């Protein structure tokens, strides 16, 4: 398939199944499109569409969290060898936000609890990632929709906020249609072994040989 031919295909006119009914995909090779509300979220290829999604697909949980996603598909029977090229052309044409080359590479910032005590881990805000998956372009769009002040919303969006009050969290959950656990992730603390064990050094002192008292030469 030539690059310009990819723009002729409309994923929203292709046969499709809801994500939760992915077991109804055909046992054929082809290209699949994860779509929702006029947006192409992800494009991939498979030698067997049904088996590809029956396995633990690396984008399944993310798409499942978003909700309302459908899997459109284009079966390819006579040109299986060119599936990779076809998928690459579709990705270039539609620029899906969840294909790896279009996912932001910067890591979300970590928010440490402000208790002043040693905690069992750190909290990571996922608000930006979830909001973008829901179609919000920036902090202002989400703040206007959720009626959250711009300054507070920018901190939440960029991951620099150190606290999130329940009222704000409730507004975000309502607008994004998610549970609180989707917006705040807890990363457990990893305990490091003692440095002596890391370096392989023994912790015990070398045994001293007993000396005899009163011995003469």
C-alpha cells in the first residue's frame, strides 16, 4: 500500500467491534484501529487479529480505562508481507496518540507526601496522561471544564502539586469519568539491602585464635 493510499481509508467506515468484544474479531491477518469519538487512538498490525487481542496486548488496559473504544479492522489476505509497511503508513497518516513514537517520552513528576516523615513510597500524578487520553489538549481546557482555578490546574497537570483536596479530586473524576485511582498512583518504596551485602563483604569479624596464658618458650 502506498503512503497516499492510507489517507483514502476511513477507519470509521470499517467493520468494528467494542473493545470488550474483541473475541469477535476475525481470525485473519490485517490492520486494526482503536477508535473513539472520531479519533484514532492506536494503529497496529496482526497476522491474526483475534489472537492478537486475546493475548495480553500492551495497550489493552490503557484503552479499557478510557472506555467506549472500538476496534475497527481491515483484513489483508493477499498482501500479508506488507503489513508492517501498511501499518507504518496508517500511523504516519493518522498520528495516533498511543502509538509508541507519539507517546510523550518525559516521565511524570513524582509528588512526595508532605508529612515530613519517611513514607513507604511516592505518589505519581497521572492527571495529564488520563486527560490527554480523554481528548483534553491542555491544562486550561481541563480546568475550564472542571471549574478549577488556572494556577491549581497547571500544577496538577504538570505534576508539581504536593496536595490534592477531595473537592478538586471529585471534580476531576466527574469530568474525566474515572475513579480516583486512575489519577493518583502509589509507587511503593524499594528497600535497599545494607551496603555491606550489596558489595558482597562479610559482616562478621574474623575469628581470633585463643591464646594460652602462662605459656613459656
